[in-house]
C-alpha cells in the first residue's frame, strides 16, 4: 500500500532533521515554520503549503522531493505514474513530483510528438534512463518486451539501455522526454 502524502512528509521530515542533527526548535528558527506546525507535520497531521515545504527544504539544505517523495530505489525495468498519482503539493504553484534523477551528469529534455507508426529504438549506452510524461493523446512505450499504454498525465520511467518502442494510439500523442545519461 502506498503511504499517504502526510505520512511520507512526516517520515522524510523527521529523518532529514535527525540526520542533520537539528532539533525541532532549531529547524523552526531556520525555516520560519512554527514549532507547533513542525510537531504536527512530523506526526503526519496537517496539510502544508508548497511555501511551507520549500521553507523546510531550504532550512534542511534539501530538495523539495526529499520531503514529499518516496525514498530512492534502483531503477525498475518499468515504473509508471498514472495521471493523478504521485506526491502533489498545492499553493500559488501546484506541482506533482514525477521522478527524481540521481547520479546523472547529463539530462536532456525533449518536447516530443509521437506518430501512430511504431518506432523501434535501439538500446542507448549502458545506464541511460528514459522518463516520459504524456501531455496529450495516448502512447504505447517502454521496453520492447513489455511496453505500457499511457494516457495524458501518465508518466513512465524505464531503462533506455534495452530495445524500446514508441507508438501513438488512435492519433498523434504529445509528451516530454527526459534522457538521463550516467
């Protein structure tokens, strides 16, 4: 079962604060977030705004994703984030965390249009990871041996160092591709 956003924030906040040797009082002073609010957040209560989360992340010298995301894991063969899934924060800006790129020197970002003609892609060099967010239409993509079907708002991440495919379903599809190179 996927932990709730409040539970993830609570666990991540407590772990980051503890690893940095900070007390709740120190973190409150550095972030401008009240001690009472911090105590509630670490207990899995409350609904922090994006501004509050950024203030905490900055005070902890951490990325926003360190607070709202699941712990890093090895890249699976395929990882899909469906529309509406993923850690989400609201405020003046609303954002949905789709993926975090670790240990890569180069990340290329492409605005892509996919046709209904299947493109069979050769493997990229070892360690390349592809991440795709479908912004319009429907797309079949992923490792050639096990592609997945995605709709607008769906996200997939897969190892790009295996043969893989792209094909729009029912008309053109649009998306954003991030190619992460080791």
